[in-house]
C-alpha cells in the first residue's frame, strides 16, 4: 500500500519534470529557430543574385511586390505624345494663320516701337498721348513698307516686261548652248516650257496681285494694333504683377522682347546701309531703276537666308539684257560681297544673341513658317522661332539642353538669360 502511494506521489513529480524538460527543449528549439531565421535574414542580402530584385516577389516588403518599370517604353510614349502635340499645334496654327500671323506681326511692330513710348514718358507726356503717338508711328512704318513693296514690285514688272523679247532671245541662246554638249534641244524645250520668260512674268504678276489685294490681312493688323495701343499704358503695371507672381515666365518674356526689338532695329539699320550701297553701285554700273532695286533689297533683307537672292535676281537680269554678261556678273559680285561683309560678319556683332539660332535652324524655320502662314510667314519666321525657343526651351531646365544643337551660342545651355542681362 505504501509502495503504491509512493509510486502515485512520485508520478506527478516525474510528469512535471518531464514537462519542464520538454518545455526546455521546445524553448531551445524555438530560440534555435529564431537564431537561424535571424542569420538567414542577415545573409539574404549577400546571397541575392544580381537580377533578383527585378523578379516579382524577390524583395517583397510587408507583402507588397515591386512592379517593374519599363523605362524604354515610357520614353517612347513621351516622344510619341510630344510629336503628336507638335503636329496638332502646327495644324492649328495653319488653320488660323489668317489671324495668328497678323496678330504676331502687329505685336512685333509694337515691340519694336516701344522705345518711342518710353521716350515720350520721360519728357512727361501723358500715357494716353504717348500710346497714341507710338501707334501712329507703327502705322506710318507699316504704310510706308506696304507702299514701297507695291511700288517696287509694279515698277519691276513693268520694266522687265518691256524686255520680254530680249529675255526670250537669251532663253533660246541658252538652250542652244546647252544642246552643244549632246542634249536634245527639242526635249530641253519641252522640259523648260514651264519656266519660259513669259510664264515667269505671269507668276510674278500673280504674286504682285496677291500682295496688292492683301487688304484683309492689313486690316487685321490695323485692328489688332488699335487694341494693343489701348492696352499699352497699363502694360508696365501688368508686367510688374506678372513678375511678382511668376518671375521665371516674366524673365523669359523680357528676354524674347529684348531680342526681338534688337533684331528688328539692327536688321533695319543694316538693311538701309546695304540698300544704299547697292543702289549706288547700280548707278555707277548704269543699271536702270537703281532706287527700285535698292528698295527691293531693303524689303528682302527681312527675309532670312534667301532674301538676298530674291533681291539680287531682278537687277542682275536687267543688267544682263541692258549691259551684257560682264555688268550682270559685276552686279552679282557687288551684291555678294556687300551681303557677306555687312550681314554675315558685321551685323552679327551688333545683334549679339538676339538671333540666337544657327543658320540651319533659321533656314528650316523659314520653310516651315512660310508653309504654315503663307508669304507673311517668311517675314515673321525668325521672330516666331525665337518666341518658341524663349518660352518653351529656355524656360524649362529639362529642355534647355536642346540649345546645344539649335542655339547660335551653345553657352546659353547654362546661361539662358544672357540676352536680357546684356539688354
């Protein structure tokens, strides 16, 4: 009996002892597992393969798997969107070219004449009177420009038409000269029929009639100038408010305005100098209508790249039929030398960074905006390109790198406001 009780009394003790031992083993196993887990977690970054982070779930944090990003696809999408937006913008500009081009031309003329307004304010002229005087100055310049263009064009057509027989003879002589080198004269005549002297004169007369009948275009410019002149007295306060709210935009706008004003002023001054020298040379050579050709040279000076050629061809042709090939060659040489020295070497030193694009970009802009805006686009091609550059490229540090390819001075990539600082 006592042995059985003794056995029963010892059983709970043994069970408790065994339970304690088991819990100790479990605790040791738990600690060992936790320790192994810690070592495993510490070792995982060292054992990760180079491409594991791109695998879904490889570096999951709090149960969220990273989503791989295809940067190449996002760049391609951005390029496609930018190209689509550019095409849409060009299409809209072409659709509303009869409104956009006159407005932009009127704004350019008023910007160029703004120093007249500031000068009148310095002598204590009332703002309203100064604004009206500035607007009248712009209208006077616009009227003189259109009148000079119509007069020189009509005089050119009248004079060249009187030499139609001589041009026809030169045309046939040229065909006969080329046929000596083995070309079929009949085939050449068939191919060159579309550019015969009579057809060329017809085309020129058609262009002149279009310029003469551009009353609606001039009317839009006049109306726009009236409203701009009305807003001129409050423009200084508006610019101050804009500068306080958005200084970056105001800075780029001032850069564009300063560059455009310098461009028109310097182009006009050097255009007058070149026109006077061209006219004087034509007088010495005995070419008819020297004043007409001088005015034509001044007008075509505002057309970048190809304006020089447009102003050269008529006096050279007239010298050819009046004086002969030697005089025509002298006209070409004199025009070329004057254009190269004054407009390619001297003028850029005065314009500085006002014409802030390369000659290639200037020529491309001429073709583009002439196709979008028509004949007026050839006149405003360079200012319109400078506006886009100032507002969309120079204004954004992310796109300023484009200046390395299109800017005449690549240093503007890091210093976009050099024009405004110099002005």
